[in-house]
C-alpha cells in the first residue's frame, strides 16, 4: 500500500466518518449499535466526572 507522505488528517477524518456513516449506518447490527451507544455513555460519564 502506497500513501502520499503528506496527509491532512483533520481534513481526511470527517470525510472518512461521513462516508462510513452513509454506507454503514443502515446496516449496523444491534450489537454494533449497543456497543457504540455504550461507548458514547462511557465518554459522557468520564467527561462529567472530570
């Protein structure tokens, strides 16, 4: 795999996320939804306690 040595990750990441969302969001399994929800709750809890 060859990649350009210069990658602007701050510009690249949102594109990747939106592409992932549009292709996968309607295909998520219940387990994946549960995992993502739990991960979000963990982040919210850790932020609330800091």
